[in-house]
C-alpha cells in the first residue's frame, strides 16, 4: 500500500496508483498519482487506458483483500 497525494481530488490518500496520461498534442505524457475512488472512473474514460488499468489493478486488489479481511473479523 502506498500512501500519497492524489492529484485528482488534491489531497492525501491511503493508497494511490501512478496514472500515466498520454494526451495528444501536449508533448510527452505525464504521470500523476490517483487514489482508488478517483482512479476507478478513469478506467472507463480513457481510450489509452491499458497502462492506467494495469496501474489501478494493484491498489484495487489491495482494497479487495482489505475488505475481505475486514469481513472475516466482523
Ligand atoms: Zn483522489
């Protein structure tokens, strides 16, 4: 789990993924960190989302594992 600054909601988050954005006409693509709630909708939005989907898969798995663990202890 990587706590860090989410560039989308502009605040700290418990777990962030590096999302690389390749925008046409703006030179080289840039990277920014997004937390899971912010990253999830991006998966559906971007046409060039292969890298982003891969980046989001890691925290998505950790969130699912954490939720499963929590359910066991409930
Ligand atoms: Zn966020």
